[in-house]
C-alpha cells in the first residue's frame, strides 16, 4: 500500500498537484477490532463522538480492507450506513457478492466460483477422484464445504474424509494444544489419501501447520502428500517462531490470486530503512525478522540493536517474499482503483466548473456516495500493463494462478507458476496447466494416483454398487456390440452399424463384406458341382437323343423326358442366380425362377408317373383308359400346376418383391449382402406348393411301385422323390438355422442335390442299359417281360 501511494504521489498525470495520504489500522484477524478501528477512523480520530462529524475536516472518501471476509462484513455494516465505498483485497465470501446487502463494497479479488471451477478442473486433469478435505471449523469452512461438495460429485470426484480444523494458537498451553489437534493426528495416521484439499486462511489453519511440523519433528514418516491449497491460505507466511514443515508441504499446488511483476517494487523494498520509514509498524517488523532491538522505540527484545543496514532480500521466502504476492497485488490494485476514481471524479468536477462561471465550489469537497457511479464503470491499466475493472458482481475480472512450491531443507522455497484459471480466456482455454513443470513431493516419483479403486481398463465400464460412493465402483466387461476405449468409462458405447468390437472390446473394427462369391472355396465348390451336374444333363440328353429309336427310350415318353431333362438343366443353371453379388435383378429372379422351374420338374415326374400307370391300366383287355393316353394329359399335368406357381410368383412380385439389402446385425463381425425375400409368407408359399406337388408325385409313385418293371419306372420315381422330399424337408430347419452367406449356400446345395437326385435315379439306370447292356434294350426283351407280367397278373386273379 505504501509503495502504491508513493508511486501515485510521484505521478504527474494521476491526481496532479495532490498528495495522497492514508491511515493504516491493524485488525488482528478480529472482527471486534475491525469494528472499533472503523468507528475510530470515521469519528474519534477527529475528536468527534460516535456518529457525529462536527468539525470541518475532510470526510473519508473510501476505505480499503479487510483481509478476511468476516472483518470485511463487519466494516461493511458500518460503512454502508454512510455510503462510503469499501474496497476489499482478500475477501472471497460469497455473501459479499450480494449487491443488495452490500451495495457499496467492491472487491479486488476474483470470483470464488472461478476458484471452485479451477479446483475441479485440476483434480480432473490428474485423474484424482478420491481426496481428503480440510476446512476450518467456522462459517467460512461450512460455506466452502456446502458449495464445493456438489460440484465435486457432479464431476465424479469423491471426498474420502472431511476434517474440521479447530482454531488454535501457538501460545496455547501444550496440553490444551495437543488435545485440540489430536483428532488431526489420528486422521493422518490412519489414512493413506495422497491428495488433500485445504481451505482456510493463515489464522484458521495454524493448527494444521503445527500438526505437520509435529509429524516431522516427533513422528516418521512425515505427512508427504500432495496438498492443494486455496487462495485464502498463504502457508509460507508463518507466525514468528514457527518453522515451515518443509518435508510435508514440499510439492504443494496452491491457488493464488493472480499477480504480476510491478516495476520498481523490488527496489522499493530493498531501500526501506526502518529509521527513516513513515510506516509506523516497520521497526517492530524489522526487529522480529532480523532478531534485533530498537531502543528508541522501546523494542528491546534482543541483545543486538538493529543497524538499518539489514536487507529484506536476505530473508528466506518463508519469512518475507520479495515478489508481489497475490494479496499484495490486490492491495496495490485497490489503492490505484481508489486513486483513479478520485482522479476521474475530479476531472468531471473540473469540466462542470468550467461550464458554470462563478461556481465557487471546491472540487475536492467530495461526498463518498458521489464516487459510486465512477467506481462501477472504471477501467484503467496498472503499471504491470493489465486492465483493471469490475464485473457485474463488483468483483475483479481476473483469475487465479496455480503455483507449485519446492521447499529447501533450510526453509527457503521456490515458487513456480505452473497454471492459471482465466475467466477472460477463450472457451476451453480458461484452465491451463503445465504438468511437466511440477515438482512433486519426494515421496512420489511420478504423477501421484488417488482413486478409491483401481481404474477400469478399456473394454470395461464402471458399475456403482448401491450404498457406495460413485468413485468406489466395480468394473464390468462391456456387453456384446459395445466398447470403451478409455480408462474409467462411465458406460460402454455402441459401435457403429458397420463396425464391431475387437476381442478386448476397446476398439471398433470395420465389418467385412460377406456374400456367396465365386472366388471363395464354398462358392467355387458349388459352381463346380452345378457345372458337373449340368454337363451330366447334357450327356444324358445326348445319350437319349442318340438312342431315341430304341425301345427303352420310346417306352419312356420322349416328350416328357425332354421336358424333364430341360427343366433339370435349368434347375442346375438357376443356382448361378444365388452365387455372386446380390443385385436388384438377381434378387427379383432367383426365387421366382427357382420356384417355377422346380414346379415344372416335379410336374414332369408326376406326368411320367401317371403316364406309366395309365399305360399299364390301358394294357388290360377292355380297359377304358386308352382314351386318356397321349400327350394331352401329360401336357395338362405339367402346365396347370406350373401356371399356379407362376401366378403365386407374380403376386409376390406385385405385392412385396425381393430386394438387395445389407444385413448389419445377423453376424457381429460381418455385413452380409443378401436378398431380402420381401415377404417370408410368399417365399414359404412357393416352397409349400412345390412340396405339395412333390408329395403328390411321391404318393402316386409309391402306390405304383409294384407295377411290371418292363412298363414303368415307378420304383425309380418313388426312390428319387423320396430323396427329393427328404432334402427339402431338411432344408427348412437348415435354412432357418444358418446365417449370412451360408443360408444361400444351403439353398443352392438343396437345389443341386435334389435336382441331381432326380437326374441320377431316373436316367442313369437307363443310360447304363443303353450303353453297357444293349441286349436288354430290345423289343423282344420288353415283350417277353410284358407277357410274363400279364400271365402273372392273370394267375393271381384266378
């Protein structure tokens, strides 16, 4: 304060031709003393009774103080009555932000809410979610605890324990002092919390300082933790005679009111001489820190007298800092704040006087209430180059510094700024910290950890059990389809549809594309199988064409045989619609072509069976079945059911046609490109109708299996249809039980095997006779077998 006044009085541009004076009162951290000193400043110093101002002396334009919130409140209650501006430099209590209750109080300290946000950000940055909390046992500590606790819980930071520090003094009797700090000793002995958050001021936390010093002197090991302190407590400013607990507090992270280097301040300190200073408490301070006496001031505590040649720069930092601390910077700004206000008001008065000729009013006859309009809107730059102004809550629009303390064994320390909280910075840049610049306590070789449980690895998520704090969670593995790629994930995230989790469930991998392609082994095998069967069909066609004039071919109804062989060939070839990339056209054709062609094949078999039965019945003397023989009946049997199947397929295409789709969900690691049937009902209706034809054909052939072998192939038809029906009955559960391309492969396999069964069992025996047993392929052989058969029938009837 003295330095700021000295600068202002030396400045020709600020309050020119005016010498600024001041009075300093010591409130001794006591609100009662603050009240008495405030009243004395306003009235008794001028010789007036309380609440009277009878003399013509100048009124007090503004008051700067106090350091603690309680003192500031007591002063404000008095100063508000007289509308006197009060500028505080160390008060953070939220109640002081109430502009209705304290309308004339202006604070040179940042918002306490900003410090709360900085504390939470600091703990989150290092991943500390299990911390101890120390607050003073008073209203200030209760307010801090009530405000900060919800903010910590919202950020999933838990308080392991809360300790209320009693107010003590080093001058208390040893027994009473130990009794008061015993709960603190017990808590420190029983807990292993690495991170402790400390809130309070120098006086309220004196018990903590004494406790930490006790551990270092009488117990081992010392309380080596990471202490995170708020701006209210400057633990390096210790009462005279108390040593700094260097081992315990080494590596402390401390929030501090923002400060800056003010030119000339260090020179001012180095040139202070206690014999020439007009600051009345300098001799007492000088004698205490340099351990010397001032006989002329009746300060004879030590044997050596002070010479005035002692230098403040030679004192350790725990006794006196040469730099401007955060609180000192606030005092400096408070003095300039008042000075700039007086200057602005004086300039305004001078302008008004110039416009009103003959005005004899003294421009320095200022009423305190006249300054408020200027105080609320004042902006100025201090000598450190920073802009000073107040926000809407009449608080300084500034931030906090985060300092790291490295304490040497001799009690000296090095303070390094490692971060800051700046409300005026861009979004996302308000909290910054340089973790690599931090020197941790000697107990820690790296960034300390402080969690209730071991962190959940990626691939797991946190699960909080009822009755436990949110930080004391269990770890559960992510369910299928979900991943977590960070430590302590609150929940597992769903992978995108086209991705799937890796084995550790900590990363999403793009799904592969799957369809029954020609290039893969399964597709190539089915293609080879279809080509072989198609080739066999061509061979059979060639054999039958070559031997078309032989009796065995003529006995098999040449027209039906050609239709059946042609439909079987198309059955083999339609399997190619199911292999390869499922396009829009192939999806429309594959089931329709399959259904119609297979219906033609089955009806051809049915027509062949009926033709054999009618031929046998027509061979009996006097039979009326001769008129049914011929191609007309066979053609009707083939065409009519096939038209019904075709009509079903046309309805399917008209109402809900198949279409290509990408199935993301059937297989976790694969995107299946497939044909959606459009309507499952229509698909199974096509299969059902084909199955009905197959059952009818099988039934007719089964009842005709004992007819004479020379005339019919009922036994072969019966066995081939049995194989055909067995394949398609087993197809349904196999089709429903497979996924992806294997579903298509099952259908292709069923098409090929069922068609191959018809081809093999119906035609290969005949081909064998025509090629390898031509002696059986004669009319005489067929007639003799026919006569024997008729004779057997007649004997049976007799």
